[in-house]
């Protein structure tokens, strides 16, 4: 939805403002207050996660404004590598060859998928995409904690700070913050928010159930889903190298998921 939103002339901070505000309102409405007492350390962890999650989403959305969607996916999906290796270092665990090879092969598959894209790209788009990738890896690791309970309550807490910041920035830097908004902008930003809400909800449940490394492994399928939606909805055509890339990702991710269960 983000590229369609940008095509309508919307700004990054309006998109982020709508996405986070919508997610905050819905999660607040659906939240059932947990009886478990929250500690100071948990609040600090939630604040850190919320900031890093906002950095991830903000940098990701901005990179989409600078480089094509398929190229942005290549850069963003280095985060499973960051997650895997950072998690291994933190736990003083040796990195086995099979797991490392499967992750590298998966990235090679993503690279193959964008070879049919002849669009120009900007170095800053790659830079912000890399920042997003590092932030997402940090979110993955911090979210796996016995005190972090997945659900609408967690999402609500994570939305409060970024919602206020993005709304404040948008209204400060935009000359006509209300008059410049069109129906088309609202349409695509709300559609984008729906995807964000569902993605957050199931993402944090996955972190709690199977851990940050295996969740990252499974998320390698997102570029495949993105391309398939492009084929069905926008009638995009794939080159042979891109189809090979899809197959490589499926095989590598499946192998890593089976092998990576010991890292749950």
C-alpha cells in the first residue's frame, strides 16, 4: 500500500501518523488489562522496543520513497542475518555452518528476485533500509522475554510514544497539515494500517512462541508474498531469475526452519 500512497502525493510522516494512530486506537479498544504487575525494567524494555519499532517502520517507509519496493525488500531482509548472529553472540553460541549458509542463500534468493527490476535507486534508500534492518533485529531480540506478553496490550504500549512523535512532526513540518490531505491518501494509508495491525499482532506472538531467530527465518517469505501480490493485483511479470529466486528462498527458508528449531 505504501507505494500507492506515495503515488497519491502523501508524505512519510502522514503515513506513519495514520498507521500508528489507527493501530493505537484499535489495540486500545481490544485490550483486556493483564493482571500481571508490570515492573520498572519491563516498562524500560517496552519503551526501547517502541522506539526501535518506530525507527524500523519509519526508515522502511522512507526507503520505499527513495527506492523501488523490490529493492527495498532486499535491503530490509538482511535483518534475519543480524538477528541470527547477534542472538548467537549474546548467548555465546557457536554459529553452525548449515544455519549460516541457509541464511546467506536466502538473501541470495531475494537478490535474484530483484534482477528484473530496471528502476534506478538511490544510495540513501539503501542506507535507511539498512538502519531499518538493524532496528528490526534489535526488536526481535528484546521482544523475547518472559515478562513481555504478546497481545493487544503490548501493541497498545508500543504505539503510544511513536504515535505522539509522528503526529507532532507531521503537524510541525507540514504547511497545511489538514488541507493538503486527500481522500486517496487516507484510503491507502488506512489500508496500509490494516496490514500493520495484523503484522504486529502475529509477529509478537511468534516471537513469544518460537523465538526471534525462527520468527526471522519464517519472515523470509514476505518478499515472496509481496511479489505474488504484485503479480495478481498489479499484473507484474517475473523474469526467469526472479522465479529462481522464489524457489531458492522457499528451499533455504524451509531448511533453516527445520534446522533452526533448536534455537527456539
